[in-house]
């Protein structure tokens, strides 16, 4: 199957507003898709719906052909563990664990042996250029380094899809550019699809497809 | 699967929260242990004056004051207890065994003597003096004319085994000397005679006959060994048999003599225990909920990267479990230290005047007798098991609070950053 993300008439209402309105979009394997829009346009809500972090009011989300509506909370967690990696604007690293443990964090509840987890984590830290910072706590890393650790964490489970929520929002422009280039490089190196939510239209130049979101509605450029 | 490295890193890195939680649990468990251990030690202390005599309950009855202080008389606090009454008492439910004694004062022209008639074969009461023998031997149940003396009296009167003592013109062979102070302050005397001999003296004494009807099988002190839990009920039943003038001493009556504070401590130890547990339960549940609140982004991240609810509960539950176990150990240590410190405390239990064998009008006779008891606060295995159960309850409570918070947490809300 070529379609990794597919939404059908997807809507979300809460507190009298409708941040996502009848969204129909699809993203194929190894595409780098960006969703551009102003703050409050509903981008993050849509990302949450695609990642199974929120339930839609109406419509469907299919990830690699699997309808999320048929899954309970734990099954959604397992789907994310196996198929999806997340990169957030606020990095969301575990403050008490060093970089190498943060990278391996999604594998903690699995039966992957500790040594294998460490080897894979170190390999990914090398890939993002941070092997020398493996034993540093997040508080000892710069913003760009933290986001690289978060990207390595998103890759630890060999996901088919990486969902990024404003990954450069907390970084200066030079570091932000480096991060986007690193993410774009992933498409070339592995069988991964990236769906990135951002309000930075410069990111679009790296994307193979660009969507725009305004008042809950999505259009493709 | 629980990742212990992560558990420990959370406990160590968040040391302030960890130490507050551990301290709260340790304090509550410590209070629970100490309150109950102190309550138990007081109960043991209140039993001490009676247990010195091998009894759970002692019985006597007040009567008339002797008309003249001449020859053998019965003190007004120990009027005769008739054999029929004794038989009714021994048949009461919960009574295991009973000893009898007869306390007399002998106003002899050569000097005053306190005499107690003893059944040597008894396993309670003054018969226990056989364990406090200093020289010679104790009385034998088949002999009538033997006497055992108290050590102080023997020294003052210059008497020793092998010599003869006259009581009301009757010669008694001194067979031994006992140190009464080693056993008790109740029913102690200067001269101990076989009960049968003492009964004969009382029955024939004009001083006794002037105010009492004394039969040959009567006595005036009963030492009842019974189920501890039934002592208060037994006291009530004995009073029904013996009438209003009966004085029935129980651990509760000694406790009541010490005043309302001790009664309140005893009655409210359960309430204090429950309250300390409830406070701990509430504080730990609140701390756990605050912990979950503080770690909302972390828990949101766990959910986002594929941790199931069970995985998250297992992980944070393990942290809580370790904190509770450390708190329990801290509480036990606190309890042990407090118990050791409180064990240095000695309380003086007053002996009621009617239980004092000495006449109040004699020198020193009016002094308040007391029994000094070290508290010996000890932590029993049952108490330790209760503390463990209490910790477990706190753990279940906090797990419930945690599960509730984690279930309600929506990762999209805590991870959003727009």
C-alpha cells in the first residue's frame, strides 16, 4: 500500500469551535509533506487526530490502511510504538534521563534487550551527530541538540511515519534549517514518510507536497 | 516491563518530592507504631501489680473496723469471704484457677505482726513467695505448725529457721525466710502460716469474732487467674456475687487510678492510628496526584511514543512502591527509636490503700504504695504486619489517584505548544 496517511471527511469539534473541518487528504510513502498555517488554524489538532492522540468527532483516519476508529487507547499506543515517530516543538525529552536513554525511551516497554536498545540508540545519535553527547542530560544540551535527540528518538522504532509538530519553533533559523535538512535526509536514507506541521513557509522548499490550513480546512498547493 | 534505571533516576532526580513523600509515610507509620506500642506497654504496666501475684483479678471485701486492737484481728479492708461465695466465683466463665489467702493483723503484747495464711500448693497469690526463698524452705501443704518469715522482719526480730515463733500462744517452727519485696507489695506480710493454721487462729480469735462471722473454711483474699479479655466482665459478675462492699481489682481499675489521660490514651489509640493513616493516605494520594500533574508532559510523551496505560502505571507505580517501602522502613526505624526512648520511662502505679497489708495508723502505714513499672515499649510482629498493611493501603490509594489522573490525561493537550 502506497498511502500512509488518509483522512476522510475528518472533523473535530470542541468548546463550540471546529478546528478541523471535513479534511480529506492523503500522503504517500516516502513523501515529505508539510502543513502550513497560522497559529490557531487547527494544524496541531489535525496532527493529533492523525497520530491517534485525539478522537475525531466525525470522519476517519487511516494509517497504512488501518482505521484508527477501530482501535482502543492501548491499541493506538501500540500502533504509535510500531509505526509512528513524533517530534514536538518543545522536544519533550525526559529530563532525568541522558540523551542515549531518551533515544531508547520508546523501547522501554518492549522486549528489546537493553544492549540492543543502547546500540541502536547510539547508532541513531551518530546519525544525528550527537554521539559525543550520549550521556548528557537534556538540561546540558542546546535547543538544536535536544531536537536532534528527539528526532533520533522518533526513529528508534523504525517508523513508517514521522509526525512533526513545529519542530523548528523553538530554534534559531540556522539550527532550524539544519534540523529540516536532517529530516529531509531521512527520506533519502530510509523508508519513512514525514508529515510536518509548521507556520514557517520556508520549510516548504524541502517538502514534496505542501498543504495549507485555514479555519479548519485544508487545501493542497 | 518496568525499567528500574528510569524508576531510580526519577526517585533520585526528584529528591525533594521523594523525600517529602517518604517523610510523610514514615511519620504516619511511625505514629501508628508508637501509639499502638505505647498503648500495649501501658496495658502490660497496668497488669503488673496483679501479675506480680500471678493473678488477673484480686477480690476482697471491706467490713467493720475491729473493736479493739488486741490479738489477731481482720483489717477492715479484708472482711471474711465465705466458702460458698468462693465456690461461686471459681465457677464463673473464664476463671482458670483461684488461690485463697487470709490476711490478719496480730496485736501481740510483744509486738505487732502482719500474718498471711497461705495455701503452699497454689500457683498464685502469696504462695508465689516460694520463688523468693532466702534461707530454709517454704511451707508444706501437709504441715500445720510451720511458719516462714519475711527477711526484714526476721532480721529485726533476730529470728532464723530452726527457731520457734509464738502466735496467740501457739508455737510455730520457723522453716524458712523469704524476701517478700521480690514478689509484690500486695498481700505481703511478716509471717506466713499455712492457711489452715491461720483459719483456726481467726476462727478462735475474740477480736475477729467480735465483728465477723468467720467459718473454718473462710478466707479474705482471692487471687483469680482468668482470661485477660474477660477481666472486666468477671469483675462485674464477682461484685454481683459478693455485694457492693467487694473490692475487685483488675488492670482497668489500676488504669482508672492513674487518671483520665491514660484512659483516653487507651480509648483513642485506635482513633489516632486511623487518623494518622487517613492523613497519610490523603497526603500521599495528593502528592501522587501532584506528581502526575507535574509530570503531565512526560506522561503525554510516554503515551505519544507508544507506552500503554499499563506500562505507564507500572512505571510510575514502581516509583510509588519504592517510596512507600522506604517510607515504611523509615516509619519502622522511627517507631523503634521512639520505642527505645519511651522504654526508659518508668510509671508509678498507685496501689489502693485497701490493698495495702499495713495498718494506716502504724508508722509509714499511711504512705501511698506504688508499683514502679518500666514501660517496655516493644514492636510486635503483628504491629509490624499492621504497618506493612497500612503502607499497602496507602499504596493502593495512591495508585488509585494516579490511575485516575493518568486516564484523564490527554497527550494532545499536554504536548501541544502553539
